[in-house]
């Protein structure tokens, strides 16, 4: 079998056992390539227990800078006997299998169409170390050293990363460097180096930053003026609260008094956390919570209170696979409908869909302006793929001249001057009323709010006309929100094609590559990225201009498609769902293959086809 040959364009996947210490070694490998100037897109696929179950770490090396998953792998570093068969099956024909050859395996465990690279890692480790824990940990560094020789990765870059990792723990530095060279020296002496796939220095990374979506969103909260957060630990959102605390200790501490200008509460549960956020926001603070799907379910009643009493609050939902506990360490876009209509009764909420860490930062900051302007909860929907994976993106930028938009707030001077005030009085006709902060004026104005039916002056009433008047005003406010939320992005505004594709959130990176693949196959589709709900009128008009539209999502039920049909009065037959929901991030191959296959029904045939499977995954 002819081996795959590629420079700066391949996928390598590590199959390990959770709790074996492989994560830090695999991260060293990925970052060393990035330090050579070559763009990478790593993804950590891990179980929900602490130790013992399979874990994978996939690194896409991509000179063109594609950030989505491609599908398949060109090299499998197979370190887990439990998953050997499916791991070997995933290797592309002509690809490479790197494994621990200390114990011989029968021929039936290999494939004839791949290239096998065996190195006796256990034997090497046992000969060098007697401590069981050292044997486990240094085995990982040894295989990184071997890979550095096979793929021509600069060893000084790995050594620098090890030095950074163990700064302040210098006694651990030399043993790790030694283990690295043990693996490298063995590979150079006993294996054919380099392989057909290799790394060559480049300037593809440039000034891009490498950051997790959760950390970027937390920093956006700081820049957006958030001073209060309440949360309850839940994967995959916990790291956002932790990052916010870290950023606040740097940016929210008074330099003179050393007093904190922030408050962060780890509440006893999700109900308490959203209750605290609503209380803080009612008092005028910019406040948020971060959670995942099960937390949204528990917060539902309080979310309805914030919607009906019209209290600004921001909720970050880092989505995972449900229902119930589902797959807590797998990614999905499964909470779209739950968030759009959270709580009982008639509710509609603003949703933001960031595509990457940069947009997570920007939309996090913008969400507080939106919440204040609209006096309502605003949801920012990340997911595990964005939130818990480090991603290359453009630098995070901030305009220091920017001022917070607190919306319609009556000041003491306004009230003294006799400004007309009714807490639920729509003076401007846009559905948004004026409010005051607690303590603004001792006699005029009101900061009293109700979760029960009331009239325009916050007076309790169960009169049906007053209730309908209030509910209709809330709909007007939702219409106003259409003009305030981020507009959808047309990927190629010059195109006018028969077929369109709608996508959103973390599907974006793979979708952009799939569009390029479709174009290479002489299939033209017009693409629109939804960035927020409610949908701007232009979204509905865009759908109307196409004969047929595919809606690409990472959930089973086509939740965004459901929103488009319900809110845009679109014929369901015009929208074809393309769904991926096995818990792994969607791949470019899957999208391209699904769309190409479905276009066959319209007598559109690609010049070249890429194989892909249907259903829920690859």
C-alpha cells in the first residue's frame, strides 16, 4: 500500500486511557506544531468518569487553516487495547498505525492497506523506570519523542513547552526532557524517519491566538461590564466560571484598596444561581450564570420570572448531548428550542450563536448591552466543541472608547423634572419600557417588579385586557430585538443559486470547508450563517429566494429548522434537515457528502464525490 504523503496537511489521533496522564503529552505535541507556525485544530474527546474509560485527542494539522473536523485520520497512535479495532478501522487507506509493539499481536489485528509502525514503548519504559506511576507518565513523553522524529517536529519547540509547563518545578524538567529524547533516539535508530506525513515550518499561524471558547466568553463578560456571576458546577460550562474568576482577579481588583470589584458565588444548585443573578440584575448589576442543558431545565421557572418581570440577565448555555444526563462530555446543539421558549406560558427569548472563541468573546460582551436594552434574559449558546477546546482565532479586540448601553433607565434628574414613568408603560412604541434602579428617587419612580399580571404602572390586576396588553407589548419588544441582535452572515454575497444552506454556531468551521469541497465538485450552494434569534426579516427573504434550503444542525430533531418554520411561516417542505448528533463534532466530509447525496434528487450530480455516511455520525 502506497503510504499517504502530505506536508502540513494531515490528521493524527491519539487513543488513550483516561487518567493515564496522556492529555498533557498530547497537548505538547499539538502546541509544538503550532509553535512551528503551522495551524492546528485539536479536539479532546473524553469520557465523563475520572479514570479508566477510553479518551481520544485528535489533532488536525492544516496549512489552509481549516478549523473544523475533516473526518478520518491519517495516523492513529493506538495506546488503548480496549478500542483497538475501531481505532484501526478509522485510519485512511495508506495511513499509519503507531502502536506499542512490546507484546506481539496476531496479523488479524492489522490491515493490509495501512502502514504499521511498532515501537516497544512498555519495554523501553520498564527498562528506564521502576516506579509504576513514572512508567505510566513517561511512556507518553517517550511516544511524543518518537513522533517528533517520524514527523520532523522541531525538538527545541517541545523542550521549550516542557520548560514552560514545569516552570517552578525544575526537578521535573530534566526527567521529561530525557524521556523525550529516549523516544526520539529510538525512532531515529530503528525506524524509517521521516514518514510521508510531516511538518514543515510555516508562517500560517501569524498573529492568531489559541484560546478556549469558555475562557474567551468569560473575558468577554469582564469587558462587557459583568460584576456578578452565580453558577453551579456542570460539564462543560464549569471552566467558564473558573475563567471568569481568574480574569476578575486580574482586572476587577481595586489597585489602591486591593478590594474585589466583583462577586462570584458557587450556589447550592442551578435554581439558586439564576435566582441570585436575577436579584443582582434587578439591583442594577450586570450579572450572568453559565450552565448546560440540565441547568436550563432547572432554571426554567426563574427564567420566566425574568422575562415577565423584565429583568436583564445573561445565561450562557454550553450545550452537551441530552436528554437527561445524556452524554455529558459530548457536544451537540441540542438546547435551541429549550432556550428559545424557556419557562411555561408564552415566552420568547433572545439567542446568540457564536461560531468560535473570538465571537464567544464579542457576543458575551454584547449580550449585556442587549439584556439591558431589552430588559430581558439573553442566552449565549456555545457548546462543548467551542467551549472546552482550544482553537486558533483572530486576536480578541476591544474598543476602549466603547460605552455600556444600559438602555432606558430614568435617573433622579429625569424623575425630578417630571418625566413620565410607569414601569410597564410603552412610551416609545417599541415594546421597551423605562425602568429605575433601586433607590434612585425616594418618592417618584418605581423599582417594584412583578411576576404576576399587572397594569402599565405595575399595579396587580387579573383583568384580561391588561394581561393581553402586556403580552402584546412583549411581542413588540421581541420584534424590536430583530433589529438589535447580530444579523446573519452571507458567506458569498455575490452568489444567487437554486440551493441554499443554513448553519449556525460550532458547525461553522466544518461548513466552510464543506462549501469549498462542494465548489471543487462544481456544486454551487448559497450559504447563510444564522447568528441570532429572533431572525431578521432578511433571513426569511433569503430562504424565499431559493428553490430549496438545507439546514445543517448537530441535533436529532432539527431544532433551528423548527424555529424557522414556526417563526418565519416557512413551508417545512422547503427546508431539508442535515443532522449529525452522535456527540462528536460534525465533519466537513459528512456535510459535503450529505448535501451532494441529497442534491441527487434534484438531478444535480457532482463531478467528484467524497464518501460519507448518513444517520447520526461518521
